[in-house]
C-alpha cells in the first residue's frame, strides 16, 4: 500500500479523518459529504471538524490495509472513518469506524475485543465520537458497545 498512496500529512490531528474508498458514484459521494458537513449537537450548534481524503488512489482499500497504512505512518489518533461501498449505497448514510489499535498493541484478546475492530457510524455519530475521543472522555470501546446495542449495529450518537 505505501507505494500507492501517501498517508494524509499536514492535517490537524484532532480532526476526524475520513477516507473515501469508493469512487463509483459522485452523486452518492456528494450526499455523504453533505451529511458529514451538517452541523451537529442537540441544537445543531457544533460545526463538523473533519479532514476528508478524496483521492482515487485510496479506492478499494480494505480496513486491514488502512490499519496497516496507519501503523506504518505512526497515526496516533486512534480511529479512521472509511467512506466505503456501503456508505455510498445505503441510507441512512453510515461510515465504517476503524480502530487503529492492533492485536500486537494489546496485552490480551479481551483488550483487543474491547478497544479494537470496526462498526458502522452515522455522520453525526462521527462528530460526537471525535469530540469525545479528542478530550479522552470516552474510548473507542464505549462507542463500539453502543453500536452493538443498536438493532442495526450502528452508532448514531448517545443523545438520539
């Protein structure tokens, strides 16, 4: 992968990193971006804080490949969001939240199960996650647990 693309450099590390991996439908991508850029919060009083990577060299990257790229480049933010095929074709829009924690970084399988892995998340959920992860109020596992408790396996936010 490293020869195909460059890891996003020069970005604010606190911004949620969104990587587009499906480039088949520009209209769908426009809808995903519109959802990502919608103000969020109880009264829509917070602006989105995201860094979007929209580069065809990332087309088709898998979660495993994204994790490998993040590890190779010392990405320390803890989570990357992939705008994948599902994001482009299903409604409501969800993205894949990918923990950047690897099995090798964990002392046990239980730790990896609690803090690693993937789940689907709505754009508003991404903003809520990013805000809480940024201040270390909650961890990836807290959001993964909420997604597991959702009938469709999606983190939609704690307020709604």
